[in-house]
C-alpha cells in the first residue's frame, strides 16, 4: 500500500467517504487511491470553491465530515472562500491538498505556493506531510482537530510522498472522535436555574447550536411558559405553527419576536452567538448555554453554562420552577395570526413580475414538510427569512461569511446526504450565476435537485443597500443567459415562470421530475416601493 492508499482507507475506517474536488498532477496518487477504495466517493466539481462550499454545507446539514481533495497552488487557493465559510460558521471540514514534489519545493516550482502559510488564517489544524511515517498520525490529528475544534483542518501532501510505500500496521495514529459533547457543572446549572426562576418575563433565544436539541428547547419553554425566538440560522428548529415559536429575531424577523425580547428581563440563549444580525439589545442579561466557552461572556451574563445544549438544557429544565399558564401564550397566538395575515396581504397573487412575498408563500405551501433547503445569499435570503413558513424542513446557508453562491453547492451536498429527500436550492440570479457551471455536476451524478431562481436581472440586495445609503443604483444590473435553455443544455430540465398563477404547478412539476431542474422565476427587484 502507498501513503495515499493508507490515508483513504484510514478515513473510510472513520466513516469519512465523501470527497469533493478536481484532480490534477500533484494529487494523482490520492485521487487514484479514492478510485480504488470501494467505500470512497469522489464528486468532481467544476470549480474548487464549489467543493469547499459543498463540504461546509454537508457538515451543516449532517454533522459529518466531508473532504476537499484538490491540487497544489490554484486548486488550494480556489478553496479559500468555501473554507472560510466553514471557519466562520464552525463547520468541520477536512482539506487534503496535493503539493509539488518535495525536491522541487522552493522558488520556481510550478503551481507551488506556501500552503502552510496560505491556510494558516483559515484552519484549526494546518500541516504538510514531510515524512511518510508521520502521514497517518497527522491525518488522524487533523481529523480530530476538525471535529473537536469545529473547523477546517488542512493537510498538504507532496506528490512523491503520496506514492511512497507504507505499512499501515506499523503507523502511529491518534484516536478520532465522531462527536464531542460536554456536560455543565452542577454549579453552572444551579446558577442558570436561579436566574431563570428570578425572572418575571424570560424569553428563550434558540441558535444554530441548539438545532439538534429542539425537543429539549421545547420542553424548557413549556415548563417555564416562555416564548422562543430564534436566530436566522435556527429558523425551523421547531415548526412555525408551534405555539411557543415567535419567529426570527433581527431585521428579517417578526415584530412580536422583537417586542418579546425588548420586554423580557432575561434571555435564555441556547447555542446562539449574539451576532450583530440577531440584534439582541446589549442591556439584556442572558443565561447563555454554549459548547464553546469563548462564546460565554460576549453578552452580559446572568449565568454562563459551558455545555452541549442537548445535555445542558434538560439538566436546567429539571432544576427550574414550573410555571402556571400566563397571558403570553394567548398574546403570542394573536400576534402570530396578525403577522400571517400581513404576509398573506403582501403576497399579491396578481402582480407581474411575480412579487417575492408571493414566491415564498407558494414555496411554503408546495414544498414537502420534510424538504431540505439550501439557501443562497442575497434578496432571496431576505425574503426567505421574513416570509417563508417553516414546517419540518431543514435548511442551511452561509451565515457569518454571507457568501453568494452557497445555494447550489449546498443543494448538491444535501442530495448526497439525503438521497430520498426533496432538495431545493433557493437562490437569485446573481448567486446562481456565480456557480452555475456546477449545475452540470448535479446532472453528472444523477442528483435530482430543484433550483428555484428568483430572477430579477439585478443584484437586488446591493441595489437596496445603495438606496438605503442614498446612492443611486449602479453596477447592479445583470445580463443573464437563458437559464432554462442552460439547464436543458446541461442535461437537466428547465421551467420558466412569468405568471403568478403558474408558479405552484411549476414547483410541483419540478419536484416530481427525476432530474435536476431549474425553475426560472421572473420577479421584481423592488421591495415595497
């Protein structure tokens, strides 16, 4: 066996079998090892940014690790945006990068850069294999860092070292962890319970870190009769129809979520990072539960609880004082109905071009309850956050980095993770056109996804930002190809929708098709003008 064989087999033994990337001279032994391993699956994309965004999305959807496998130099640098997305959103990704042969290292090497230096700002672990005998140890260490450190681990392998013979039985290795949990101390649980019991108007803030603890969050809400507001990334942690869900807090959120937080005397933050976008007022004290201890203290604390939400929240619920029904439940129900009525009024079923609120209303009504949604960045994201009504769907997006082009790679990753699910990419014409070359990747690997493009022929979010900053529109107009013809040329299908009365049937038709489909929706870049 070669070093490349051993590394691919080692990853398979840890259940890591999905690779995204593009082959090339400096990674040929690794790529061939993937080819010969019956458990490994290499998804060859058309641009390495797609590889990194897909790997980031795969972890956001599943909690599992995927691998980026690329060449040295430009292959590595093209990963940067997607890997930065993983870094910012704390997604575990392993990046294996070819490197030029060791004897050629230095000035003048073709496709050679100092990859250790390049990846240093991105990675939680970053190294180059200089000795075959250390390859397995460094790989398992990289994997451990990616999972425990919840970030990007990068390992560069010179081409000649990949080809070296290696006996795996004699390799030193470290033990990988499939996941990491942490239980809070009794003192922290007691302090949290006391702070909650002492509050008259507690509100729960559910963040992305609580997505796998939805049941525990609901149990706590029902015990203390507290409403639940969410961050944008945690939208859908529970169905919007749940009686305790008040909606997203922040500029895309609901007015009643904002009012509940404003009138609260303590915010119980579960896996939330208090980003500027969520906008929790700085004077609000928080009972903050997080598995990252460095998050604790970013916001004024009533109590800080270091622990996994799935472990810590049930412990806190057992200690808090159950409360009788209050007026908040009835008040919230009324406010939610008023908000739904407003969204219905905004969703004009006659307006042409089709208005975004109507698009979101139709998608809310037609997508299956268990659909998986990959959301792009731009106006489509704004309208999804504000107007889409979540049932039991799950979604992922580029959070802190906010990078356009996430939607399509995320949908590819989602379909690989959940082959039997309806997978939908909600994107704009600007975001889709950044990565549209990889629509053919979905066709190549027989990944039936629905790509709903809100086509307004503009970078509409930038146009709105210019308007708000009192600048005239400039540089935002887009000259688009025929997206339907493009989808068909790739071997997929395309449906153009220009009339609102045709939209629901088009979405349902696309879902039923067993090929990748673009639904090109002519829409309006204006908001409420």
